[in-house]
C-alpha cells in the first residue's frame, strides 16, 4: 500500500558528504518513508522529485550494524562495502560519493570494484568540488571504472542538477501509476468453477459475521463488492454481485467465468480457491490455480462439500489429489469445510488473516541472516561444477509478497533454493504466502 518508487542508494565512505548530498537532492523535504517495524531505523529513506520523476533516496550513511566500534575509523570504513552490497541488492540506481579533495581512497577502490560487478546502474559523484579550480582533478576518478564522474558541491549545489538528470535517466522506465483506488482494506476473491459452493460459502461467511455489510461498486463494470466488518477489521469481498442470495436467481451459471474470476483475483490481496471435494481437482481448477500463483496473490484452498466425503479412504484420496495436482501451491493452507452445514467455516477468515500477515511480513535483517547461516551450517550447499557455493548474506528487498535476495559465491542448485525457501517459511511463519527468492552471485 506504500507507493513503490524506484530506489536510489547513496553510498560512500564516512565524511565524503553523503548526508549533505541527500539533503540537496531531496531539497528540504523531510518525509521519512520507512516507518514499518523491523526496518533498520537509522537508514534514512526520503522521497525526492526531479523532472517529474519521484524516487526514494536511501541514505546509507547512518547505517551501522550491531557490534561495530564507532570509535574505530577503519571499522567504520569497512562497513562501506557492506552498505554498497546491500544497495546493489535493493536499489535501482547506486550513487557512489567520493571526496574530490581527498582523491581516491583505498576503500573507494574496493567499493568500486564491487559495484562494477552489478547490473544496477552506478554513478560516481565527486563531491566538494566547490569551484572551477577543482574540476580538473575530477577526471582522475574515471579510474574507478564506473564511467564519467559527476563533479558536485553538495554544500553549495554546484553540479547537482546534472547529477540529478543522470539519476533520473538511469531510473527504470516509469510503471504506469495504479489508477485503481486502494482503500487499504484487505480484499478477497472467492473463485472456483460453477457449483463448487462459492455462493453458499460467501453467504455463510457474511452471515456468520452478523455485522454491517455494504455493497460497494467495484471497478469492473457491473461488479459489486461487499464490505464486511469483522472483529479483526474490515474485509472486502470482491465481485460478489452474483453471490448474494437474491441476485443469484437472475444470474446465469457462467456468470463467474474464468476471465471474470481472474479479474477479481487481480483486484484482490487474497484468493479463496473453492474446490468441490466430491469432484476433485479438475483441469479447470488447475488452470485457475496456476493463474492465481502467477499473480503472486495469497491463496487459501477450500475443499468444500466435505460433508459428502465420509469414507476415510476417499478422504485421503481427495487430499492426495490436491497435493498432487496443486503441488505448485504447496504452501497454501487447505481447509476442509462444508459451506452447507457450516462445518469448519469458522476457520476460513483466520486462515485468510494469517496469510495476510505473512504477505506483509518484514523480517529483520539480523534474524534473516542468522537463519541463513544456520541453514547453511546444518546443510551446506552441494558443489556445483567443482565449486562449493557459500551463502554470504540475505536481504529482504520488499514485502507484499516477501521478496528476498540471497547473495552466494556460486550458483545454487534449485533443490537447495527450495530448501532455503522451506527454512524461511518455517522460521518466520510465512506459511500461507507466496514468497520470492532471488539468488545473486558475488565473488567474496
Ligand atoms: P557523510 O558522512 O558522508 O554523510 O558526510 P556529511 O554529509 O556529514 O559531510 C561531511 C562533511 O563534509 C561535513 O562537514 C560537510 O559540511 C562537508 N561537506 C559536505 N559536502 C561538501 C561540499 O560540497 N563541499 C565542502 N567543502 N564540504 C562539504
Ligand atoms: P457456486 O456456483 O459455486 O456459487 O455454488 P453454490 O453455492 O450455488 O452451490 C452449488 C450447489 O452445491 C448448491 O446446490 C449448494 O447447496 C451445494 N453446496 C454448496 N456447498 C455445499 C456443501 O458444503 N456440501 C454440500 N453437500 N452441498 C453444498
């Protein structure tokens, strides 16, 4: 729900003028973006705008991991490459700030070497070039191998326009703004083939809540959403026109066709995929599930009409069928319910809420890295083409759904990536949400 602007990370040694430059770029704006829990507080993120483009500036200056001796200048300096690595993992543009008065320091060289390995665009800002005289020295910084350096004076503003032009040019192409109004209310699409029991389930869920229910116009033509006030806050059911008892009479059975179902999934934070347990998982169910998976939406699988399956063997068979045919949704909880009798329907909303929480989860970096190291110690990655990969560290680049980048010295086999995913899910209760895991290579 937070606007996702492209991210520009400012990295460099202490005292080169990063904070001054950030202030110059954001031009007195003071909007601190990151206030979500679990985010390292002392890494400042501010919103800036230039030539009509809005982006987030990440000032890594104040970022210090636990245990660093702040009175030791070399320890401080050593953190700079760490910051640069993190920036490479989750920024769209990196600006390396160097000191035009001091020249290239050893640490600048090291960071530059690191930054040369990334696909992320990197700009070099040579700061403290307060007047013309110093400009001649700037070209020496080309030696960093990161392209033409930009002379700036963060203090006086000199050259900052050119640097900003270059930053904006390097930003990824603008994604069309989402015009849909997002009221921040968790929204759920109930989807499934005709006759699986969607309407019955919807009326039960809404009826059981005994709360205010309004009809809201949805965004698609002639779609109606339903807002339900639950004990845990409001919940929006998407495209429910055909599910209300009265409306049902006039609706054709195919009212909720695949296309319509997919539209409502796209508009939702979560999908309740209803499957008729008496029929099992059909090809059409699989197609729908694949699309939900591709949309990256939270999903809870509902095996409905469970009252009809009484034979224990048959029960096992149906569950095995789900595990087998919907294997790619293995993370999704499977609820066995009867919408008709109401049995176990109470479990549906909590399952959705839990999935919602996992979807928004932000894992503290320290805890994430402890887990990664622990996973590696207990089960080291197998060698790939004579190299034994080593996991270096991990960052969570985004939530909704949780997206992680793991840095490793070599490629990891897919089975090992799945192992890491499983460990992450277990350790941080990410069970019901899709997660994204990216592996990036780094030499040391
Ligand atoms: P950081 O540690 O990299 O964030 O550096 P700061 O922004 O705190 O700046 C360190 C020192 O350099 C401060 O005393 C600033 O006033 C000074 N400084 C920053 N930019 C400039 C500049 O463009 N010219 C000059 N002469 N000094 C600058
Ligand atoms: P929709 O087309 O997916 O909205 O399905 P409906 O809610 O209209 O239900 C289709 C039929 O299945 C109706 O006759 C329902 O009474 C019946 N049905 C729905 N849920 C259950 C259930 O849990 N058990 C049984 N036995 N029948 C159900």
